[in-house]
C-alpha cells in the first residue's frame, strides 16, 4: 500500500469523542516510550505527524490520523509509565481499556514491544487480556536498529517461546526500526490485507 495522504484528524480523551464516520481504525499501543508515535511517522513518511519525545508519557490522548481519506491510523497513550499520576495510570488506564475493548471502529491493534528487552510482564498481561477478549492483534518489535541480525532473531525467538507457554497460535509479528524504515512495507501490506 502507498500512503499518499496522512492528516491529523483529532485527539480524543474518551471514546465518545472519536470520529463518528465509518472509516476503520488500525491502532498502535505499547509501553510508554516503546516508539509508537515514531512508527506512525515512519509508516506515513511524515516526520512530526505524531509527537515524539525521549520522555515517556508523551501521548496522553487517542490521536486519529486519516490515511488516504480511507482509514485511520490511531496513536494511543502508552501504558506502564510510573510517573503518570496513579489515578491516570491504573494498570491499564480507562482510556486505553475503553478504546481497545469497546471501540467498534478498531479493526486491528498492533502491540509494540522493545526488541532489546526480554518479554515484559506488563506486555504479556496486556496481550493476555487481548486474547481473553478476542481482540485481533499483532506484535511489532521496535528499535531493531539497536540490535544485530542475530540478536534480533534471538529476541523474536525468545518472545515466541514465552507466548507459546500460553498460546497455541502465534500472532502476526513484525520487526521495525523507525530510524531506518525497517518493516515499513511488511506492516503496510499487512494493514492493506486487513482492511
Ligand atoms: N533507535 C531508535 N530509537 C527510536 C525508535 N523509535 C523510537 N525511538 C526513540 O524512542 C523515544 C520514544 O519514541 P516515541 O515514538 O515518542 O514513543 P511512544 O511509544 O510514542 O511514547 P509515549 O507517547 O510516551 O507513550 C524517542 O526518543 C524516539 O526517538 C527506533 O526505531 N530506533
Ligand atoms: Mg507517543
């Protein structure tokens, strides 16, 4: 798929505010700082479309970006960031749970995990919650420019081994680097098929 047009549509602080049209959402979630906003900019070839920050907790709202006037890329707030006040944090905040579990626009969810880290308890918990609720999702390993090809392969294998303890089937998986553009074609082709 070619992205010819990517425009910011709106920021919502609850799901009652998300666009009311019938365009479908493809959403991105993961721990704060994992690289969600950077990936959205990389996929759309649009630096500065989604706000990126080295300080975790940058994205606090549900951000809709309209792609090719046909569907939305959705940048969600990160989870697991301890410095966000407790009422806003929860384990997974209300804004995240409402969107992921109740928003009918959401068509597919990419869970981003840092390729450099061993499987993190909070990501596994989130993935388990998706499975229990039948939410269609895939996993994107981010920041792979920081790893050698061997380290990257080992990281994915380690993740699969951990997931295999609970799951019979593996979700779709992708490796990405927003620095280098890695994974762009694969992820966009997958989204194209989804839609
Ligand atoms: N080396 C490298 N750094 C990355 C990559 N993607 C993101 N980063 C860096 O990681 C930091 C966080 O990136 P964001 O895209 O803001 O992360 P986020 O998941 O949207 O964070 P929140 O909105 O705070 O939840 C920034 O300093 C980025 O420059 C990548 O592929 N490679
Ligand atoms: Mg962000």
